[in-house]
C-alpha cells in the first residue's frame, strides 16, 4: 500500500517521501494544481496496471467524479476515517 498526499501550493522543496508515504505540493497554478496531479496519477497507475486498486479520498465531489471516471475507487474523508488505526491507548 502506497499513499500520496497532494496539496495545492508552490513550495515543491517541501515534498518528501517516507517509506510508503509521499507528501507533495503541486507546484502549479490553475489547471496544474493538486487536482490535476491526482487525476494524472490515477490515469498513470490504471493504464500501467488496469487491475491495480487505486483509491482517492477527498471531500471534493468534482474531483471524486473525475477520479471515478479515470478508474479509481473514491471515498469521502469521513468514510475513510474508520480504516485508519486508532492512536488512542
């Protein structure tokens, strides 16, 4: 399992990767913002391996619609929450 967190923003120097987590800033404006990076990533992974499970988690309805069209499974943030491990002792 690999996770990408993509944010709007120009500080691409703040991008980093630790184990299976990549955090990045889109570095662009307009159509080159985070949404575009995410949709391009979904298209890339699905074209490389159509059987690959790709899940996009976002509360942006338009982004979820475009990701679903590109072949991803989609989920709202609150729907995804129960899948995260608890940090409570």
